[in-house]
């Protein structure tokens, strides 16, 4: 009992450290606020105002709206703000860390290794922090449901803990996870493989219970798709490609996975970095990661003969998860440069790192402690550098779309002073300003934000389009896009329309039009991207 008490004290201290770190980043506005996050916050606002809860996020029929429902609860308790949405997700991340610790403890059978894995997740890489701390679709809570699915599947199969409630909880976690974010398919596949390995016909009632719980947990997904001709499945299979509409080849996805996604997962590449620029910190930590991998490969034959089965089984499980992920990812239409699609690997990767660092103990506990300290210093130092950089931690790949928050308030104040409540803007301006202004300024997001996106309609919320269409006085707002500005000015001149122009940093506002005009009325001649 004394040993268990000591373990839980260690766990609680690590969790406290994790919450202090996340609280400091939230308080210091360490992550850039963008329209993807704003859409979740706007949905939460609409829910608090009594509007019906949508099944999926606005404009994308494949990620469940539970995330927005939770943020809405936070708005009711703490008030409506960007910070509240992030506080809600800090609470979710606490549950994610707890579930990750439980998974690591079950898989490895070692409290020491599980604590190290928890510490690695508590002070995470930039990519992991970004996609677990801010509302970006279903990514933050999808990791929680994946952890629970993997944990319960292990307990029910390898651990042979087959109480009825575990089967029900497995199905419910997997079902809610499937509705929330289809990335849980990785955990489902691993759970299925474990189930096949330990299959018993005598457990048919338990299998049935898990299946029923899965359907109940994912019921909103089924009801929506039955009414919309399986729209979510269609999007998952063929709805993703380049901005210009081209799809990625399997070779391109493999290159993206190995050269971009996995380095982002392990912190070697920043989420918004173009290509793979090796930073000074990366050059310091890369040798450690290579040493851990080489040590695993070289010592594996000896360890197969000498080490306990439990440790080898845990290492095999980590490789199984990575293998399943690679097969599914390469067979999909998805391509990742930011690291978000690698989030199903975050907890298994942390467990793998903890196992590798623990293997160094054979040369002395000091070597293991130094390796862990170096890894945490690298991850923590990178977080401090990126979140306190002035512009905050970014996920925008295009530098022209990285807009400092300090320009938002003057823009909103100008719109209020001039009496403008509606207008036209690009996606990355429209929803961000709509939420920051508490919807006192709403936009039809028909304007492009880069050449490759010209001609595409980025509207995610049709009521905004309808409201703008019915308003006489409108503004147009562009964002760091000189080619678009030239095209707008040429089109307005050709149509004989005069307008005033005002700039707020990267924002360029067209207002006081001599007659009402919409971007849909004009042919904006942009150069080919």
C-alpha cells in the first residue's frame, strides 16, 4: 500500500506540472487563435444561445460536435472567451494524461515506465500540445477515447479482465470516439486484432454488448449518414486532396509520413514549419532518438532470450500500433504536414520512448535519468520558445496567413465605429473576427486567401451567407494578399464602383462603396497559383 501511495503521489505531481504548464501557456496567449478554432467556439456560442446541436462541425461532415458541446458548458460556467475554450481542453487533456498513464501501466506492467510515459506527455512536443489544448475539431478528445479503447481492449484480452462493464465501456468509448473523430479507427483496428488473437466463441454475449454500446455511442453518426446518403464515409474515402483538388499518391503520402508527420510527432519539426528545417534543438535530440532506436534493434535478440515476456510484449504492442497506423494512413486519401493525423500515435509513441529510456538502466540509472532529462528539456524548451515568440505557437503552414492577434481589436473597433456589421472576407479572417466581435461582425467567406484557393467556396456556416446577402452596407476585408488587392481594385474600377480603403496591419478593408457590390458580381482576375 505504501508503494502504491508513492506511485500515485508521483502521478499527481506530474499531472499538477502538466496543468501548470498548460495554464501558463493559456494565460500568456501562447497559441495563435485562428478560424478553425473560432468555428468550434462559435458553435459553442450558438449552443448556449439555444440553437440545435449539429451532428458534425460546421461545413465538414466527419467530426462530431461533442467538442463544441463541452466548450458550450465551459462558456456557461466561465463566460464566453478564447481562454475558456482552452481551459475546457486543458481539463480534457488531464483525463487524456490519466488514461495514457493507465494504458502505459497496463501495457508495460511497470509503474516506473508508466510514470516516465506520463511525464513525456505532460511536457509534450509542440504538435501534441497544439492538438490537445485548443478546440480544433475532434482532435483533443479523440486521443482520450483512443486511449480508453486501447486500455480496455488490452484488459479484456491480454489481461483477461472480462467484467461486463468493461465490454460496455469499450464499445461506448469506441463509439463516441468514432463519432468524434474517425482517427480512432487506428485504436479500433488494434483492439480488433487483439480480439481476434484472444477470440472465444463463449464470449458472444460480451461481443454483442460491446457492439450495442458502440452503436449507442456513435448513434449521431449513424442517424446523420442514414439521412444524408453516407456523406461522412464518402468524405473519408475521397474528400481530401491538395488545395487545387489533386489527390496524393501513396508514395507522396509515405514521404509525408516519414519526412513530415513523424518528425512533427517527435518534436523534430514544428507544426507550421515549411519542409523539414532542422533546428539547433533538433540536432541535439536527434542522436538520442537514434540511439534509442538502434539500441532496441541491436539488443532485441538478446532480450528475447533473457528479458521478461511482459516487456517484449509491450514493445511489440507499440510496433503493432505504428504498423496498423502506417497501413491505414497509406491506404487513405490523407496527407499530413502538421502532425495532427499522427495524434493517434502520440500515447503509444510516448510509451515507446519510456520503454527505450528505461532500457538504458542496464548501464546505470543515471544514464536513463540523463536521457529522460534531455528529452524533457528539448520538448519543454521548444514549447517555451514557440509559445512565447510573440506570435504564439502556429499551425498555419503559409506565412502570409499568420496574423498577429494585436490587429484584431483595432479592426473590430473600426467596423463598430463605422456601423458595419456584415461583409465579405476570406475563411481565415471571417470566423476569427466573428467570434472575437461576439458576432457583431459576420462575413460571407467567399474571398480567397491564396492563389490556389481562388474560385473555391470556403463558407462553413450558410446563415452567415444569407445574412450578408440581405444587408445593404458591407465591407470587404482581405488579409496579406496583394494579388487579390490588385484584382479587387481592377474589378471595381472596371465596374465603375468607388470605395474607401483602410489598413490594419495585414488587414485591408474596402468600405463606403458607391453602390453595393459582392465578389460574386465581379470577375476577380487572379494569377494562376
